C-alpha cells in the first residue's frame, strides 16, 4: 500500500471515530464520509478505495441503505 493510501486510511479512521458517536447505531452515511475525507484532501476515489479495504478487513460494515457501521 502506498504512503498516500496509508495516509488516507489514517484519515478514514479519524473521520469514522469523529462521526461514529453522533451517528448512533444507524451508522454514517457514505456521502458524509466521502465529504469529510475530501475536506482532509483525500479524493473521492481514494476515500471509496479505503472504505472498500476497511470493509474487506472487517473493520466496518456497510448496511443495505449505504451507511457505514464501525466495528
């Protein structure tokens, strides 16, 4: 994994930690996650790639209504 993607993954963890408490059990909207990542200088494509990696690593799950649940 490139340094850029490792940095993006660090940003993803920070974004998810910041948004999770306010999201409750319903999870975080994917669009909100992408917007927060873009605000940190990560492209939308890279944000989605990192999200896919997090799902594959079972760090997060994606609900049927496209919300991210941590854990």
